[in-house]
C-alpha cells in the first residue's frame, strides 16, 4: 500500500506533524530527518507523496526535491520562506505545491492535502475541452494531483462518459465546444446529479463578464478564467472535492446510528420505501427480517450497560459483514432490521438461519467477561402491503419466535 513520506529535520516540528497525522491522516507514513534517511526509505517503500523540508542537514539547498522527483514521487515542499524566483524554480521542476511552516494550521493543511491526494488515486476526472493544447495542460495538472483522467473534446462525449461510467468524481468543462457547450452539458448532468454529490468546474477564456455567473447558476460548483495560475487551479479543485467530502460525511453521520454505526431507522425507511416500490412495480421478491437479542435486559443487569453496548456493537459488525450486500439498520434498542431485495424467500431464510446459528456459536469477550447470546428473528415477504404493515407482520413473527422459546426464526 502506498505511504506518505515526511522529511523534516526539526524534532519539534516532527512531533507536531506526527501528532496531527496520527489523528487525521488516512494512510501509513514514515519520517526522515535527513536526505540519506529519505533515500534509504525510498529504496524499500512505495510512496505516493512526500512532504519535504527544503533545508536539511545534508541537503541545505533543496537537493532532496531532485531525489524525490527522480523517484517519481509527487512532492509538496515545506518551507519557512519562499520568494518568487524560488517558487518559479520549484514549480518548473515539477513540485506539486509548497506550504509555509508557520503554525499548527499549516501542518494540518498539509495533512489534509495528503489525505485528498491519497484518495485521488482512486478517482476519475473527465476533462471536456475542444482545444487539444489546453485539454492536455489541464489533464497534466490533474495527473499531478494523482487523478485518473479521461479526456473528451465536446459536451456530448462528456455526457456519454459520465452516464456510462459510475465512478466519475469530477468534471472540468470548457464553455465553447462543438455539439454541446459547457452550460448545456451542466444542465443535462444536473437533471440526475446534484452539485452536493458531483462537482463541476467551468472554464473559459472568454471576456464575457456574465459567463461565470451563468455557469454557477446552471449548476457549476466553481468557475475559472483561462489562463490561470497552477496553484489556484489545484486549490480550487481541492476545495471543491473537500466540500463534497464534508457534505458526504454530514449525510453519512445523519444516516448512521451513533453507537453501532449501522444505518438508522430513518435511513432504513427511506431506502426500504424505494425498494418496495421497485419490487411492486417489477413484481420481484422482497424479504424483511426483524431481529432481536434474546434476554438483552439480563446482559445489562448482570454485566452493566457498557457491556450491553459492546454486545450491540459486536453484533452489528457481524450483521454488517454477513448482510453486506443488503441494507441493515438498528431499528431501536436491541432490535435490528434487514431488507433483502431480488432474492428468493428460500435463499433469504437459509441466509438468516445461518446467521442465527453463527451468533449462537459465537463467544463475546467483553471487559474480561465471556458472554453468550442468541437472537430471535421474524421474517416476511408480503409485498402487497404498505411498508409499515410489512414490518408489523415481521414484528408479529418475531413475537411468535419469542413465544416458541427464542433463538429461532419464524416466518409470517
């Protein structure tokens, strides 16, 4: 797995960066205090990025940058000062960016940038521009940011790619293009993808002062006039992607149960309604299982509520792993719910029975205590009812499972 290399000779700054990285960084990292240490690490490791101090004891004039670039490692310079001449030299050499070593916020910014670049390796970006020269320039800048780039020469091609390929993360589009211009392209995309989930950055060399406003109003997240500074281009993209990521995290937090990290009841109803509508329209199969931990109150009484919470968390992990292809949610307390679409009831029942047996055989080691649990499950596949009525049927089946002795699966 690719790692981050941090080259810094100051032990104080190392300590600050290490603290921030241990909390915020999403990948593994190594430290080097000299160019020699960096060279030795490069020989035996795969680095996607380096954060490099320009002034090292054995490389006082930024020689380490040559070593990193020769090894094809994207490089961000950490520096206490940078004049215009030195800046131009660094960027001309191929350095991705530079960050001033001023305070804790500077190092936090560097780690955030490293996180985004780490993620970028898995992301695809479409560049739509009929100018081969400008398209190549933009694509090269994006590849420096470690994106996978798909180039197209007009709006129709861009729309076809974005419609066909599921994992496109960003579109950068010119305005003046044959067949379909940039604004027409954005309007077409925004019929299915919102600006909170799919970022678009518009470009144009036009002197039309209204163009940026038109781009934004029709759905672009940002707009740049060409030609532009490399740094501005990079940071506009990074900020757009950061904003999308933050919105995604907020939505994810709103849809997750705080303790178990499974989906919550609200999200389950939202998703289940869609799946039920689809099943009714297509006359396809849909199975809902309501699951409850047997004698859960005794666990809280005998071992404490912390142990009870730990049991809920471990069981949730087992549910999430077992039913990873389906929607699993915490329904309330010690109750969980699973909806399985497109599978026969016989297959689902066998799946659920297997999970029940796995729980019974599992040992929960919690705070030095050995806890055994069982679960009861109510299952239904009646798609002719409303969602709440289907869940009520599963609840009745669950109640029967409890009445019949627990640790069993009952179908409605």
